[in-house]
C-alpha cells in the first residue's frame, strides 16, 4: 500500500487547506505526487475526505477552482501503477490525457492512468468530485479498455452510478468494514466499472471526442452565464447563437447524460447556491435571487433548489453562516 498512497492516510481522514502550499502538502500526503495550483489565488479552499479500503482509496473533494497535473517525471517515479476514476458531482472540470480532452459535468466520469501524464482543471466555485484510486494489478481486466477511454467524459448512469454509491458509503464515519468486507467492496467496484467500460464499447470514441469538445462546451457555459437572468434562455437560443442545429446541440448534451434544459437549470442552481453563501449578498431576498438567476419566482427556485441539494435556499444560507 505504501507504494500507492502515503501511509499518513487513516481509514477515514479529513483535510482542510487554505493555501497552495497546504494544498500541495495535502495532495502529496494523502494521495500521490501532483503539481497543484489554485486558479483563483484570492479564494483558496479545498476539503478532502479520504478513506482506505483493501488496497484502494476513495476521496470526496470540495474545492475552489484549481489545476492538478501529473507530470512525466512524477509518472516515471511511480513505484506502482494506479487507475484513477473521477465522478463529477457539482461544478465542471476539464480533463486531459492521452492526447484528448473533455469536459466533465455533474453525472459524468472519467478514468486516468497514473503511469501517464494527465491534468484536471476544476473550473467552478464549490466544485465537488469523488475519486477512486485503484492499484492496476487489482484491475488488470480494465487494461484493454483504458487507452480508448483516456481524455473522454462518460455517462455516470447505470453500473458506474452503482459503483459510486457503493464507495460513497465508505466516506460515512458510521460505516466500518473488516478486511473481508473491504475486499468484497473492492472486487465489486472493479467488476461494476469493468461493466461500465464495456458499455462504452459500442460508442464511437473518436466521434465522442469531437462531440465533447471542451472549448465548445466552455463557450456555451459562458453564454449561459451571460444570459442566466433571462427566463426565456433555451436550447433554441443556444443553438442559434452557435450556428448549430437543435439536434446537434441535444446530441452534445446527450453524450453527457444531460439535456440542455437540465444543464441550464443546473447552472442556475449552482449560481444561486454560490450567491446564498456569499456574505456580500446576504441582504438579497430569495425572490431577488430567483429573478437574478432566471427563475419565475421564489417558489420555483425553492422547489428546484430543494430537489437538487436536499435543503431550502434559506436553510442553505443559514448553514453557510454557521
């Protein structure tokens, strides 16, 4: 285990950092060697909750915008190969490996090979993702599938969703497993992710990489943010703005397991969540925020917010003030 992850990580370990030096130390201590930098130096915060199980490690990371890069040198110095799977929970990240890059949005996942360089660029405030580190010798059956999946964003539905649910429970401090139970979970997750990778076998990954063009997605994201207060923002307007057919736009989002409407709603909710946590906007009412982010009224915002985050807007604001 020492050749994969630093021995300082307990079965369940939580870290909070507020500077680049702290981030670098935490990543090297809890995970493995990565170059790190915050892209918003005036707003630096990362929380990582990590747990070991059998020969693997799972972590849930909440962070402000940051870049994580695995260099050639770090890859060559690695004593043992690791596969890393990342599920995007909130926010968006741009991933790059194997000469390809793609945008991860909530509900998608990606796989990396620690023996090769890669980068993850976390784009949004209050981003959350779950990562699984698995020794390659425990997932040898994945090997043939990995090269075609590097640098692609894959749908998190189906077996990948079940795997995420299983490892997510390990981050609950009420859950304890003996060595036999940990082995069962690891073997089950390996099998589930192998099935998820096989499900991608019918996909044309070269076509997928064209459709998942991260630059186009970033442009669309910026367009939505620019017009987020407009209730009539729609797929038709986006397609027209980018000289795309409506069918092409829906195909773009279908590859991420989303619809344009769901994507717009998600961005509105993320923007509202950020504003509710901002002490500089504490005087704004829920109704004001609803109109500011394109909702028809406060009730519409409250229903959608509760469905997405499990708490009301006012409850979230009160929690963040504690």
